[in-house]
């Protein structure tokens, strides 16, 4: 199954969970777009099923918390990649074949 199919199926499940709580389907589309990842949407679905929030503000707060966690994780991974490259430069130097040496 490709990533677009997984994303759309997870979005549909998110919308279904919101509609079952009495919220409009459009809210599910906005949340899915904002969160952006199937794992993040899965987390939101779990929240909706277990907490069953009665106010849209609680849903938006959770969406923002999930998005913040995703952004923090991505930043951490990018820093780890940059650190690996930096350490390789320190350990092995720059691989500069065009230097004429």
C-alpha cells in the first residue's frame, strides 16, 4: 500500500471518529492537513476515542500538542543527521577531489 493510500485511509478514520462525536467532517480534514502524518492522525483518533472531548477547544489543543511533538521529533532527527555529517568531517576531513592535490 502506498503512502497516499495510508494517509487518506487514516484521514477517513479520523473524520469518522469526529463525526461520531457530533463534529463536522470538515474539522477532520483541517486536522489531518495540519497534523500531516498518519501516525499523528492515529494518535488523534486514539485521543478522540478514549477521551471523547465535548468541546472543540480540547480537540484543537490536542491537535496542536501532537503537531508540536511531530515537529520536535523531526527537528531532533535533522539535528542528529547534521551531527553525523559534522562528526564525519571532523573524523575524516572533507572529501574534496577537485582540490588538485
